[in-house]
């Protein structure tokens, strides 16, 4: 990748260009992607990953992968593993720059001592509730804590004893000493250390005080010599605090830049909410193909290049907005169209017997692997007397615009013959089998007399077909903005039909050569991917996305509304 993305233009790159001109960071560009390992990454994180690593690539700079693991929590190890896997899968490389914020705990503590010595931090005995109450509101100033004017020596002693484990959780905190009447609430003596007797995945039981996000994050950036610390808009009014800490400590000072987070229709984009879906059993796990997680999308069959293209195309803005899920699917389809090998598979089989075809004859029909890619070559597909076609490709009494198979009608079986339906066999009113004939002169799918047919169907040979279980997916939620509905828990808005499992599918034999996660197209049905649950004798396929581009329709509608 890389070269093409050089053309990308956005307000963050404008800032970097200016900084390069003024030599603000000695010509360096150094970014970071700083996930908190408290869940799996989602497509919103992909936007941030593409932005941070993309900028580093464009400017021949560097991007760190840094775990912002300042919060002790039990499952962090699995999350760390999955995050590393996902960033790598997206195609990015942090070389030897994999960092853990928890490795800086000693340094952060030293900085806290330094701030305390300067009279710019104090130990407060108020509890969380009192602190919150005395913070004031947007329209009223806060009140100073009775402990705010403790002598420096006493603060240093108490801080040391907090660290030594002499106090219980919540008994004391360390606060910055800024201004309780500051118009920006974040500047009203924010807490920088709290007591938490909890084990940490990296530091074990070494610490019982843990740094708060605002305190830790700028220090991490400073320690790593980051030049541009890119974060989402919620942190805009934390920037004065970010700057205050670094200025008071007199240490290296990166530039924080905020951009609008990605939101997508029909899904939720928060690790906490996604965890609720996993823990509540509403989905099969973090990598359920319906999840907006990177691992879910990988399992669904989305390609890394398609996700990167999507992230580039949505761009970077300073105003929050919501992107149509259909646009993501449009990018996926676009990418897979160019790369996916075509196969034939039948989801809901209807048996077809070719009456004028010899019982034990098999012909290897030549099929094109990818019409979009001349190098993809051809393959052989076996044709024989008994075949399967799609149930909904036949109607006994076809309405006007139904051009597929019907009694006495001729259609093309792709890569094979023109086929005419001569008899319909039913059991209890239900069509269970069709009797047909082929025109031997149409072998390969074209008629010598240039006679036309109105449709082309896909098919598989019954004797050669493999059985498959196919999972079809629909949107995870029934409404565009599941978190924005008044008085309704988002879990009540889950789409009950978000998955459909078809267990009697029949697919052409070449599919057996595919490996877990391989992506391909079933002609006329959409793009699919081999699920990792697939075993020797159980082929499980996920439909990635259908073929019809609903994005184009939405765009047309939006244009009409303008
Ligand atoms: P969540 O609310 O899902 O837990 P978060 O922001 O708390 O997200 P972090 O692990 O702290 O998750 O995020 C790592 C980086 O990814 C941060 O720089 C954050 O700004 C960015 N990020 C998170 N969500 C999005 C999003 N929807 N769009 C763009 N960037 C995002
Ligand atoms: Mg978070």
C-alpha cells in the first residue's frame, strides 16, 4: 500500500505539513495507536489505525503500537493478543515499537512526586462522591477541598504511603492543584492517582495506585517522543489539561489533535456495548460475523484492503457524523469483485433430471474463474444427468417479469447448455423435481443459430456436489442508531433475523480446495468466505455480502432529497 495514500489530503496532514515547514519537531513525524486492552478492536479503531499508521507511512515516519493498560483488569491478556493480531492483519507494522503504558508506571510516579514538590498536586481525603459534588457545574464554580492547602511535605508523605498500600481503595486520591473555578471542568483539580488494590496483567501486585487516563496519556506520548497525538473529539476539552501537565513538568510536549470518530448505521461502536452482546450471548463471540469488530469482519470475509479503502474514503473530519453501513458494504463488494474467484453453489436445492442425457456421462465444462482478472484462469466444472438449481429459479406459474425457468421454457445453464423444462414433479403440492432436456448443439452455453434465452442459471452436479452449511447475515440491529432510542435498551433492538442458517446447500467440488478465511464469489448469490469452524466433513460458509449494490440506491435518493 502506501504510494496511493500519499495523495490523501485532510486537516491533520495540513497541520503536519505546517509543522514540517516550521521544523517544530525537527522534521520528525511519529504517531501512535493507543488501544486500551479492554475488548476487541472494532471498525472505528480501524479508522484510527489507518490514520496513524497511514500518516507514518506517508511521511516516512514511525507509528507505535501502545497498549494503554493503565487500568487493571482480568482479561487483558486475551485482548492484547487479539489487538496485535488485528492490527497486523490490517496490514500495518510497528517493527520493534510495541509498548505498554504500564511499563512507564515508575516514571509516571516520579512525575507525580515532581508535581507535588512544585505544590501543583495534593493528596485529598474526600471520597469520590464528595469530589464530584464539589466540582460544580458548567454554570457554577467548584469548591476547594479542605485538604487542598496541605503542606508539600505532608503530601509527599501521604503519596508515598498511598503507594505503599497503607490506605484502602477510595480512601485518598492525588489531585492536580489547578483552579476550582476554571470554566473548563476538566481543569478543576482533576484526580491523577487513585487507590485500587487490584492485580495488573503486566505489573502484577506491584502497584495499588493507578494513574488516571488524562494524567497517563500525555506522559506516555511524551516518553515515546510522539509528535502528533491523534485522538477522537471527546478529548478536545481535555487538551488544556494534556498541555498543562506537560508544561508544568517541563517535559517534551507532543501536539494533541482531535478528529471525529467513526459511527456506522445499524450497529454499535463501543467495546463496552459489544462486550454486553458477547456476555449476554446475543452473538457467538467477539468474532461473530455480525459484529463490527475487526475479527468479526475477518470471519465475515471482509478483506483488509477493503477496510483500508473504506477508511480512506470516509476521510477525516472535525465534525461527528454517521456513515451508512451500505457504504462499507459497497467498498467490500468493490474490492472482492476484483479479487474473488467465482464458483457455483446452490443454497436451496431443487433437483433437475436431464432426460436426454446419458446416465453415466460426465462432462467437464470450462468455467472462467474471474472475469475481472484475466490472470485468474479457468477451471472445470462437472456436468451430469442429475443436477441442482436454486428453488427460486423456477416458478410453475411465472408472473410477467419472471424470466428464469418455467414449464416449457428454455434458459441457459451457465457454462453448460440451453435447458428446457418438460415436466414438473410434485409431492403434496410442492415442486420436488424438474424433468428437463438439453439441446446438445448449445454445449458451452451458446446456440449455433444465435437463438437467445432470457436468463442464465447456476447449477451443480448432484453426484459431484459437496454439502455445505451456509450462514446468511443481515443487519445486527433493526434501527440505524440503536443507542439513540429513548427509553429502549439497545439490546431490545437486535434484529432477530440477523442470521439464517441453511444446512442443505450443494456446492461445486472445487470449493473443497479452499482454506479457512478464503474469500470467493458464488455466481449470482454474493461473496462468501470459509468459516474457521469448517472441518474435513463439515463445510461452513459465511455470506460476506450480496451482489446488489444498495449504496448506489441510497446515493440516488440522497441526491434527490437535496
Ligand atoms: P470504545 O469506546 O469502543 O472503548 P475507546 O476510544 O475507549 O473506544 P481505545 O482503546 O481507547 O477505545 O481506542 C484506541 C484508539 O482508537 C483511540 O485513539 C481512540 O480515539 C480510537 N477510536 C476508538 N473508537 C473510535 C472510532 N469509533 N472512530 C475512530 N477512532 C476511534
Ligand atoms: Mg475506552
